């Protein structure tokens, strides 16, 4: 059976894992490295598809968990599939729902990011067997995960098969195997058990997908590529074991999941990408800050996604070549420069910091819209510039020049 | 001194006050009758200027009170004026701030609309001298109105001169005289006193504007047209007195202010427009429902503004040829038709009711954006169609056909 996607490596960089490539999907080509924009509920917050095209966005990733909860994966199918409903003719990915399901457990969210920022980490790490942080909304067993809807308290149970079925119904070009995305505060024992589950679920996801593809050659499933997900937390042996196990399965590509610290991101990614098959695309899940994108690209990742550009933009934080600024700051109240001097995005070509700051202070919707447009343009084009630099053999210079100016 | 705007009547309708015209402003022509879109804080909620152009919007009205409070009228001037900051090259109006200042007093808002909807009205009418509804945030004297900011408690004082000065700073093409917009629940005695203030303030607004225009022929004020505002509540004699008094002053055009009931809108407007000079444009403030627009047009109003299209759209209510629907209704959960069949707006050309309902239920920003685009397109083009019908002598048929289908 014909592969739903084709990955062509155009150039490999000597002495590095980095490469330049093209992922050919039924809905067009993703030139890699590429930043994939998050459209959680089949919509990118605050942007129409025309605005997305303007920012240079080529590919969107939606969240299966959210679409399962509302409007429901069957309803997405009944409405014509995700491309049709959101009027997006380019490539679309969906994640497996694993991250959202497991983030309903204890240890995720604000607390974790606080914990991760604190050093030393050890005293703050809480083990899963400590009563008070046991997950309240999710229970995991051999076959899958049961969770309670945080909105209406209804109980749902997702297995690998059900995750893939949902993703078939939603109809993206690239879908992901169901995995357990563990919290970094979990114990090593727990990480190891969870990894076993992830590997077992990967096999089941793959098998279910294969069956459905073979049952009906014209089904949407036949045009969908399935990526396996490597987990293993911060443990080198677990990451390598996971890369080997998942890499040996016949996926169309691979995702690298988990929460990372700035410090361990590049090592974890390198461990994995040194093992994963070279001829298949690799997606680094949930990573999108400029420094991390450089690390991901030079360590062999092809695509990235992150809510940061739109989430930060919605709350008034914008990227500039000198680092992030908050547009509500009194500093910019009379600043007639664009958000980022030299930027060619819609917001920068037409509006000043002072005006966008006024919109932010006034809670005018146009404020988040303009900041999100700018941030997406900034991040999408930063990765496009990395691609150009790789092709021109100037990546290291581009990186050091960028990071010398960019202060976070 | 050259008039900043020119009003040309293209056609008068026999046996009616209705007319078709053109208001030529320094930023382009307003073909009348026309619906003017509200951009309270120098932004139309949820729409970029390109989206506004797509909906057919030609003119925007911003609110002086809101821009005075944030970012401040002087700051708008320092930023280059309202056209420049919001990147809108078409005509712009600003209101006087009167409506917002006085709506801080008792009797406005939700309560009033409840009162207005209840019949009989008399038992519900509360007089200003009843202690419990005395205005809390505004005090009126001979010269102007003092009010307390509802956000930070700071005290502000607006006189006619200050209102015009603010509007000079903001820099719209058409500005309005400072008036007292009374609540319809006020007593006749109060309405009459308020009307005297409005007339005195109209003279002072006009005089201040004249002085500023003469002081500096190149000042923004020299390119700004000033409209006087007719008030008088629901009282025929007060409305006629106001139309006569304001109509005799040398304004460039006229606004008709006040709150109306469906039942008394057309009579109040007719009383006024039978008296106002025919050769100057008339703007009906704050009116935008389809039925009311028909009444306004056939009773001689040229322009209209209302927050309804964007406010309703933001909250999921959309106009259709059959009446308003709420897109969150379970009825539309699997409805693959556009919001309004046959509509050529961006939302209707690209999306279904089911998808937009999903966005609404998901609180995705794109939902309010699409509903606002649709509603603006609907209302702006409804008034454009009235214009065409007037020119084609088919207005009454157009009106009866439309209202026969449109059920509210």
C-alpha cells in the first residue's frame, strides 16, 4: 500500500544531526525544518486562514482530546472532516489526546512549571505515591486511560484504538500514536512503567491503523500517516530504549514527547535522534521558544509545535529580535515603532506599539489578534530562516547572531 | 471658510422624507443612506480593516468618552490622529461623549431596557427625585458634567468646549456637539431642563469649533464637520422645539439622539426631520435593528450607527433573512448551511453553522470574529439595498418583502 506521506531529505549537515527536507502530504508539502501552528479546536486563536497564510503558516496541528470533547470526532467527520470545516487546504496534524488526558492528572500545569523553574529540583519533586497529589481526574490501566471531563464530570475512556479511531474521524494528514505523557516529577519507577505502556500502546495504535487502512483503501485512514511517540522523561537509558523500540516499529514518522527543561532538552533530543531512523520525519512536540527551536533543529528535529506564539500574543507578550516584551508596559505607551522593527508582518506594517498597547489595555479583540499574528510570523519565519541558513551553511552564524541579540 | 463636508441629495422620494445622497468628507464619500460601524476604542471589535472593507463598511464612528479615558485624546493626537492609528483611510465620526457620560447616571443600562420592554410603562417609571435612583457617578451643572471613572474612581469634568477639544485631538471627519442624553424614565420637567442645557451646549460647541477653525486654517479642526444633536425624549413639543433650535444653528449636519421605543421611533424621527434643514445630513444615533433602519430611512435619516451587529455577533446571535438566530443553539449543531443562505459574506462563503456553533461553544475567538463579520455585512448591505431600492423606486416593496420574512 502506498505510503500516505513521503519524506525527502534535501541536505544533511556534516557533524550534526540537522537536516533540511520536505514532507509531502496529501494536502501539500511541509518544508522542514518547520514550525507547525496549534489550532486546538480546529481554529487558530484569533486568526482567519487568510491571516495564517499571510504569516507564512503552512501546517496546523489540532488536538484530538479537545475535538473529541467538542464537537466530537464523529461530528467532525459528519461535517466533512477537519480540512473542510476549518477551510484549511494545507497539511494538518492531530496529536493523540494523550498529553491532554494525562495532564488532567496531578503534577501538570502551573505547579509543574513552577517546580521546573525552581532549583535545586530534588526537594520539590513529589512522588506519585504521595497521597495528596494523586491524580484526581485520570486513572490509567493496561488498556488505556479513563478520565473525568473537567467541564461536566462525564467519564471517558480512551484506548490506543479509540485514539486512532478518533483521529481517523477527524481526518488530519498526520496523526499520532496514543502515548502516556508523564509528568517530569514522576519517579523513575513510574516513568519506566509508563514507558512500557507507551510502547505497548504504540504497537496497538499501529496495528489498528494498519487494519483500518487495509479494510478500505479509499477510507480517510488510507491517506493518513501515523507517527509513533518517543517518551522516557529525562532518563538517558529510557529515552534511548524508547527511541530504539518506537524506531523499530513501522511508523511513518516520529514524535518526541515529554516535558523538558531548557538544560536537558538538547541532550534528550540528541539521544533520541541518534537512534531514530534517519529517513523518517521527527516532530518535537510542544516546543516553540526561539532558543529551543535552534537546539531542536541542530539536533535533528524536522517539525515543532507550540501554543506559545498565540497564547503569549493573546496575553500581550510579543517576540522581538531583542527578546520578548509586554505590550501593556507603560514604556510603549507613546512608542510609534512597530512591535519589532524590520518585521514584515501585518501588525508591524500597519500599527504601532502605542496603538497595540492601547488595544491591549482596552481589552479590544484586535489587540490579541495583532499580537498573535506577529508572534506566529516571528516564530514561523525564524524556523524558515533556520532552514535557509542550513541550506546556505550559515546556521551556526545565524544562531549565534540571533541569540546574541535575543535576551529572554 | 470652505465647508469640511459637502452633502449632495441625489434623489428625494415623493410623499416621504426619504432621500438618497452623498456626504463628501476629507476621507472619502459616504453614500447615504448608510450604516456607520461602531469602533468604540478606535477598533471595531474582532475585525481588521481588511475585513471591514470586505463587509462593505465605509465609515466608522468611535466614542470620544472611551478614547478620552484610554489612551487619552492628546495621546491619539500624538500618535497621529485616529485615521492613522487605526489604519483606516475612510471617513470617521466621533460622538461627543455625552451618551457615555450620562449613561453613568442612574436609570440606564439593563434596568432601562427591562423597563422599556414592560407595559404598561407608567407604574415602572421612576422620577429622578426618588432618592434611590439618583445618579451615582455623574453630576450635571450649568457648564457641563462631572463624572467619576467607573474603573479607577478618578473625577473628570467635561464641558462643551472640552468635548470639542477632545474631538479635535482625536481628529475624526465628523464630530458631534456635546449634549445631555437623558434617560427615557426621566420626568418631563427634567427632560425640558436637560434640553435647555443641550441647546446651550450646542451653541457653545459650535462657537468653540468656529474659533478653533478660524485660529488656524490648517489645523485638523478646519477639516472637521460639526453636527448638532436634537434631543427631547418622547415629547412631541420638546422634539420639535429642539429640531427648530438646533436646526437654526449653523451646524454641518445633525444627529438625532435619545432612547426610543420601537413604537415611538418613527414619530419622534419624523417630528424632527420635518423641521431640520433639508440640505444637511441627518444621523440617527444608536439605531441599527433592521425594522428601525427602515423606519429611519423612510423618515429622512441619512446615516445610522449601532453596536448591535458586533455586540450580538460576539455573543453568538446572528442576523438571517428569517430573523435572528443564536448559533449556540443545539438546532444548528449539525447544520451544514451557512449562517444565512445566499449571504456573500466571508463567514457564509467559507463556514457552516455547525462549525461556527462549535467555535462559539469552544469560546474560540474565531467564532465572534465570523459572527461579527456576518452581522456587519448583513446590516451594512441591508442599508445599501435600501439605497438601491430608493433609487429604483422599489423601497416600499423591498421593505414589505424583507419584513414579511424577517421575524424577530
